[in-house]
């Protein structure tokens, strides 16, 4: 499966962004999807995870209540809605689709604090 990530950009603290992860090349509905992020100088961390049925299974503590992961299998797309953004949310965001031991990454999209 190939993943294309979009939706990043500059945003003021308190603002919102919606990231999209569009899949092609395979049966997207069979893959669990995760969003990760990597801030400069830090390790990549798991932000949110959703199962094949569209049930969110995990949010990192520092995004819970502010971020929402979703997917639309009919459109081969997963999304991460981010609200009440904070400076510490500045990072490159990646989506990952996985099935069994196989995992595929999108190219990442940067979210930056514009203040």
C-alpha cells in the first residue's frame, strides 16, 4: 500500500488542522492505521491508532481530548483532526498502515507553530 499524507502547515496555538492519509495500491480496509509524530531532536512517538472497523484504540495522553483519529474505508483515507493545538504539537506527522508484520509509512507532513 502507498500512503500520501497531506494537511500540515502553519497554525497558531489554539488553532486546528486536519491531516489526511490517502492510500492506494491495496485493500486499505484490512490495515490498522496509526498516526505518529516526530519533533526535532526527539524520537518518533505514537499519537493515535485506529482499527480496521474505525474504532479509535489509542490516543497519547497529551493529545487525548484534542485530537480525533478517523477513517473512511470507502475513500481509502484516514484522518487526524487536531484542535486546540499547542506549541508542543509542532512536529512532522506520519501515518502508518499495518497488517500483520507489515507496516507502510506515508511521507510525513510538517505542523508548525506560526506564532
